[in-house]
C-alpha cells in the first residue's frame, strides 16, 4: 500500500512539473538566456579591458622611449591619443605627462585641462586635476576664475577638499585679503578627521594673519 501511494505521489509530482514547465517555459528560457548573456558580456568585457590595458601600457612605454630620445613632438602626439584610453590609470598618466611636457605653453595646458573637464575621468581624479590647474595658474588667476576652478560644492566630501580650501586660502592671503583667507583656513580646521599635523600647520597660518 505504501509503495502504491509513493508511486502515485511521484506521478502527481511529475505531472505538476510538466504542467509548470509547459506554462512557464518561455519565461524560463528568457531567464536562462539573460543569465548566459550576462556571463558572456562580463567575460568579454574582462578580456577587452585586459587587452586595452596591455595596449595602453605598451603605448606608455613607447612614449617614455620617445621622451628619452628627445622626440617630444611624437611623444605629445601619442600622449593625446592615450588620453582616450578606456583604462583610467593610463588616461591620468597621459594627462599628467602632457601637462609636464607643455610646462612652457600655458595656452596648450589650458586645452589639456579643458579636455580633462570633458573626459569621463572619475570625480576624484577630475577634482585633483582642478587643484593642479589652480596651482599652475595661481599667479595669473583672478578671484572669479579661481573660485570657478575650485568650486567648493564639487569638492564636498572629496578626499581633496582640504587641499582645495588651502589653495583658496593661500590665494586670498597672497592678495592681502586676510579676513577671507582666515575664513577658508577655518573651514579646514572645522573639517572632520583632519590629521593633527595638518591642523597645526593651518593654525599657524591663521595665527600669522593676526
């Protein structure tokens, strides 16, 4: 009797399974297809990024060779190409090296910074380049342009917020606008998790302003 009941239950379960599969087979096939497609895209992207990384590394090594050979124009041309790399680290290196090679050409440096602004670099990389821009052109910037480059709202909660505020404070100090300089230095002092050594340095700047 028990054996018979067991066989009946098995048949019922098989019927239920067949019925379920028949009713939802298209949905199941769709889900399986999505999973397979996702895996394929993930693997393909990984392979693509590895290939791009090797290609970008080879380009950067070649650029360094060109620089060693004093072939600066070809090195610059290759660096401009490398700024379109899909690998962030090589894109950063390309922009940095270009700025270095164009140190005597401020107009070209401005074009480099314009491309950085329009590039798809991540937020923290872009803000760091903005600080570099402010430092490079520090002596030739007016207040409006400096505050545009170092837009404090864009630096909120950025790892470079402290440095941006410090550069702005130094700018006002260089213009003998001590009250405004203190305002930005005090913003640094009030930041959370500010290292003591940096806080002490900023406090000395505030004290010197009287």
